C-alpha cells in the first residue's frame, strides 16, 4: 500500500495548560513543560492542513478550553473544509460555552474524560470537587445536544464500579464510552504502582465490561475489551491451528498510516502517546515534507515490517501468526525503542509465562 | 438528452483528494466519504464539463491497458457515472 499524500486526520494537542492535575494523566509529568504555539502559528498550520486536504482535526491538550484564543481557533478550523472533534475534561464548559459549541455544524465528537461515578471514586484521582464540575460540564453539553462521548481510564479506584460509570453515560443518552487501560506515561507512570490493576483485578474489570457490552452493545468499548477479545481468540487456538501459519509483524499500531499528531509546541509526532519522537517542527518544515520524508517517520513506518518471529522477546512464541505486538508507546517509555512488542499487551506475559514489572 | 450527449462536473461540495492509487471524495458538511480507484479518479478528472462519453472512453482506452471490448468498456463507464450521479458526487452540466 502506498503512503497517503497526507494524513486523513491530525491529533492536535493545542495546549499544554490544564486546570486539573489528574494522577493518571499520560500527557503530563512534572518533568516536562512545553511552550504553547501562538494563535498565528496554529492558524497557519490549520490552513496548511486544509491545503493538503486533511479531513479531520481532533483538538486535545492539556485542556483545550484553557486557551484564551480557543474560540478563534475553532472558528478558523470550522471555516475550512474539514471536520472537528474535541477532547476535554468539560470542567470549563458552562451553559454559554455549550450553547456556542452547538452552533458549529461540523463537530463530530466531544470526548469527555469520566473516571468515576461519584466524588468518592472520581476525586481522589482528579482532584477535590472535580466530579461535580465535570458533571455540570457534561450536563451543559448534553442539554445543548452535542455529540458527547466518554473516556474512562480504568484503575484501582474505579474498576469495581465500571457498571455505574457506564450507567451514567447511558443515562445521558446512550453515549459511547471507552474503557481504556492506564498508560505508564506522564503522571500515569509515576503513579503506576498505586493505580494499575493486578492481573485478577484486570480480569474482574474485563468480565464486568464483557457483561456490559453484552447488555448494551457496542457503545461499550475500549482497549480492555479489545485486548480481552484478542486473548480470548488466542486461548481458543491450539498448536495445530497456529503451526505453519506465517508470523505477523508489529502491526498493532495505525499511527502514520492515516494519522499523526502535533505537540503544543509545534513538533510533529507519530501519535500523542509518543511525544518524544519528534519528526519536525512546523516552524521549520512544511507539514507535507515532514509527513513524507522525516527520518523519524520513515524509521517508525518500518516498524510494520518487523516480524514478531524476529524479535528476541517473542522468540519461540506460539502466537506469532495472530499477535500484532501491541502499542509502541509503552515499550518506548520503558525501553526507549518502538521496535519491540508491547509488554502490556503480550499474551505470554498475561499468562504469567514470563515475568514483567513496569517498575 | 441521451447519456452520450451529456457532460458532467464534479460536485463542488466534495473535496477531491488525489492519491497514488485512487482518490477520496469527502463532503465536510455531511461527513460523507467515498473512494474511487485509479480509473475512477481518471474519469472524475475528465468530468470537467467538456468531455462527452466518447471522449472519456477514448482517453481511458489510451491511458490504461484495457482488455475488454469497446462496448463493454462504454457500459462500465456509463454505469460508473450513473452511480456517481446517484450519489450526487457528479452533476450533469447545465
Ligand atoms: S504473545 Fe507476546 S511473546 Fe507472543 S508474539 Fe505476542 S507479544 Fe510476542
């Protein structure tokens, strides 16, 4: 398959600023601070995306509504031939902001982080009083008929009440909700020991989510279920099913096929989960040039050619033909390379056949 | 008017994005996305309000390694254009 002339969609971390200090945040760590690009640079960049006929932009952060010029930037994006999605913590969305958002006809999704069903489970993770603020913001968005969806990071504080969190999302109009694993990045890495689930807890969460999906259908989704499905199919395959089949490659990541990301300070990266893989800066290079010929991107794209059977870590594994090697972000953070499997998505490690500890 | 006498233009509501192996047609207002292969992309580019069916078929014949009879090719091009019209991706030139 040849390389697309430009991405279909670009993930734009429009600001590094955030009004919350969530303990599981994969973006922030106290060790990093980026300077945000100014309005004019972003405006030039959005025009460049439109010239390249990029169809979608997703604004994220930080918290996008921390930018004083956010409405101007949304206006510009909306005036271009592209669609828009926004990731937000919703705490800054008052009635007026929700009403204003509802006037844009090309917003596909407003994804709100929702990590608990009540202050007792939510606030220890995201800060005192935040549940009420998030709740109010969501109510404003829902009342303005905006396409709200939810993102829940499953962790030690909330894994036993995922049904209650799902219930909230369903009460707000059967909204899609993703239940995703905690990532060992940013503050999530710092607090990983405290927040991550043990294997039995992860299975408990998976079973609960499986039940919810059977009851409510595909509005219940996320990486935990995806991983559970993959493990399930592996469990049902015997040696005779797998022997003789060709090995898969490290193909579990879609970055740089249809998408890439931009950091708040203007560095282009394969994905927002890989902020240190800097391919080029939008002040120094045309975006098209970075997409097509950055060395970092060329190397990253070669990841898909690496066969699992060639990896030291995967030597002798029965599951080469069905495994995809998972997400490159965790191995990058843990080992400094993307050219290997994701230990957090490895079935052999999950089975306990290999020892593994993030810390 | 018969198909052979008509000319066509792309619907300007759709962004036409050329790729190596085909093209995307995307309507940012409605989020509608379609893909066409290399021959489809070639036909779309000939739909500039000037080319009639004869000209479009002739140009395909010259450009591609076509291994069907001319009347089959013509039928296929007609049916492609009809589908594009039905999807509102093409319009008849007024
Ligand atoms: S299950 Fe684990 S060891 Fe086996 S191929 Fe996948 S990542 Fe490698």
